[in-house]
């Protein structure tokens, strides 16, 4: 069973507007303020929620659905599926909330959170010190970085030092771009990487396919998914044997939304304790990224 079918089996069916316009509503009309929670909701966890979210019965999340296997569009080009979506469906069930998803451009996610058009960013965001200055993370996944190269690895790229002097594509405004820029001040200071930042990870892959880039740099799980995806099999491979530079990632919250942050953290801890968390990760072939402890702002990058 492929990853897409596995995501569908999990029943992650969100009504999402297939739009790249930040702030566009998705998921249809929000439930009325007196919506009763699911009978299966955990009342203790639900009581941790901010009053407005609890009363509305809706958790509004923003994502950029072009980053498989964490979030991507299903075959209908509307439904957002993937690991993050499956985890947040489980979180919503425990909290008695309907999960309402807005798909938008990656660089529109933080402005949407700042403007309170969404409650949380769920987009495989790496927890970094720079982001912690303004936002809070609940770290629920451990990921390394991966290097996608053309089949046969003609430039013999295995690690960071092999990227020096080459053309490398990555998602704009991403941690991967920041890492590449950091490499240019350290490992590659004498022979800098030519970094191309693009709107989507798919655009970065196209650069490699067309020969305009020597490699694509992304989260390791994303790199491996892209290298094996339909249309990519046999055309790409992963240069690195093991994930590089492992870091923690998770949903992002506004600093003033500590009640929501803590409710989500406690819910994930319950999902870890009862085995739901590991089951969801395994269904997406991402069990190796499981954490045993959920941290707030645990990133050190």
C-alpha cells in the first residue's frame, strides 16, 4: 500500500479549498457556537482549551499542502492528507473539535497566524531559535535533512561538504535555506553553494529534473518521498546514507496562545501513551521519527 492510500485509510477527510491564497476560508461554514463536543472527547483535555475555541468547536489550522509525506493533496486535488493532518485529526477528536484546514502559500502561514485567521500553523515547521523569538512550538517529530540528486548521483554527493560550489534548490523561507546559507559561512565558505529558493518543494524537484540544480535539499522524509513518488522513481535518488542534522519539528502557536499550545501538547502526550501516535506514524512509514517526550521550544538550531 502506498503512502497516499495509507493516508486515505486513516480517514483524514478535510474539506479544503484548493487555493494558494493566504487567508481563504477552507472546510465550509464553521459549526455554530453551541456545537456539542464528540462523545469520545476527553473532557479534561477539552477543559484546557481557550474559551473561544472551546465554544466554537473549531480548530483552524493553516498548512501548505505541497510537502509530502507531511501534507499534500489527495487524488481529488482538494483533500489535504499526510502525517500532520492525521495527527491533527486525532488531536481534534480528543479535544472535541472540528479541524478546519486552510491551504496557503508557505510564506503566508506566519502572517495568517499573526492576523489570527488561523489558530496554529501545521506545516512540518522546524523548531528554531529564530522562530522561537516570536512563536511557540510543540515538538512532536524528529527529522533529519535529505539531499535529492539525479539517478546515478553524477556529482557523488553524500553530505554537506559535497554541496560546496554546486547549485542546490530548496523551499523558500524554509529551515533548509537557512542551513544552506549557514553552510556558506562555514563548510563552504571558500566555495559557496549557489542556493535557489523556490515557492514549493515540487519546484525544487523540477530544478533537479531539468538539470538547473545539482541537488534539492529538504527534510529527509520529504526527500525520500519525492525520490520515490510517481514520476520520480528511477529518476532520482538520495545522496546521503543517513538523515543529516536531525532536528525537532511541530505545530507553531502565537506566544499569547499558551492555553491552546498546552492543550495540544497534553493531547499529543495522551496519543503517545495510548499508542495512537505511533500507529499514525507507522501508517505513514515515519515511525523512526517518533519522539518519546513532547517538548515546547526544544529546538536548538
